[in-house]
């Protein structure tokens, strides 16, 4: 097998005592996924999806994206020597993520409408010969790759944490994290996926998704885990984003701070891990706000 990798995974797990104190969490840890090769957790799944696509003779990756899947698919396609076509809702994507795509030769197709419109368009493009769909909503490979974060967290801590919070967009990552803990660690922490109240136009551009493809699985996993689904305002996200930077020196993108904002609403005890999903340089526009 010709493995297509950029060195994804093995990201830092950082103790966050000052942030923990701010949110009343005794033992808080940050799983820093912004340290992945293209700056987000998407790389874990894209490495698996691209490797398997190349094995099947695919010559074009197709996806719809709020930005990070775009950056990741373009980079892994370049690495594999194949094409990447990325469909995005016009005007809704952070500029730096589009730069990441163009820098490695990916093709961007803008459509008017929402992420769901972009998703439908990408599905149609992916049905053309030689193409494959690499959204987590259409690719088990993506989910399987993203499951690895659960095993890593357990390895780094010496066991599963009591609770995990993470941002919730389409729900693929929540689904992958739940499966990872259940299948690779045999212990499911209380899960707290955190969504933005202003889903279609939240400041957290990476989670501007109104119809989460994985919604059913997210609800089932949350119930099995004893956690809950949390909704936060943009003000709470921006406040958490600032706290994460100022108190721990971790510069994430705004969407990634949703999991931190959720701490104020989660009924957690003991050791909590927040999955901080993407790097701040990808979406820095609101820093001055
Ligand atoms: C930085 C970031 N965080 C969180 C998410 C949400 O992940 P999911 O759509 O798998 O729920 C995304 C999705 O694009 C993202 O880019």
C-alpha cells in the first residue's frame, strides 16, 4: 500500500490550568488539533480517504467545505499527484483557507446558497468517472481516520477522560470521536458537542452548517455517553476564543473555541478534554473585534 501522509496525528495534549480555573474545571486538557499538517483535525481522515482513493485508481477528490476540508483535501491530493475540486458556499469561507487550497493547486467552485447547496453540487460532481466524494457524510474512510484522536487521547492520558467537548458542525467528528472511544478504547466519556446558536451566519465560519449530515448518530452517541448537546451564542464563542488565547497561548480559529464555550453549560466532573479543532491563522479576521 502506498500510504499518502503528511505526518498527521500525534498532536499535543496540553494541560490547561488557567483556562480550567476560568471555567470551573478541575482538570482541563486541550487536544490541539491545529498542530496537524494543514492546521485542522480533517487531516486525520483525509490521509485515510486519499490513500484508499488512490488504491482504487481515483484521480480526483471532490468535496463540499466550510474551509478546512477544502484545505486538507487539496493538500493530500497534491501529495498523491491527483486533482482536488472543492465546492464552497460563495462568500462564506475564511480567506486564508481558500489561499491554502490555491497554494497547492486545488480548484475552487463557488455556488450561491448554503453549505447544503454546496454539498449537493459536490455529490453530483463526485459521481463523474475517476472521482470520489471525500466529505465525512459520504466517506467512511474519513470517519475511520478521525477515530484515531480518541485512541491518542487515551494513550496520552493513560485512560479515557470523564468528558469530552468539541465543536459541532456536520457532526462527522463527534461521530468519529464516539466510535473511536467505543471501538478503540472501550470506554465512552460523556460527550458534549457544542453548536453555534446562529448556525447559518455564526462568526465561527467552520461550523456554518444548518443541516448536520450526521445528526442522528450525534444524538444517539450523546445519549449513550450520558453527555448532552450544547448550544452557545457567538458572544460566548468569542469570549472563549479570547480566553483560550490569552490564558493558555493557544491560538485557534473561532469555531474551535465552541468546545471551550460549552464548558460553561456542561455538567461535567473530573477530567475534561476539549478538542481544539483548527489553527487561528486560518480565520484570524475577528481577532480585533
Ligand atoms: C475547525 C472546525 N471545527 C469543527 C468542525 C466541525 O466538525 P464536524 O463538521 O465534523 O462536526 C469543523 C468542520 O468543518 C471545523 O472546520
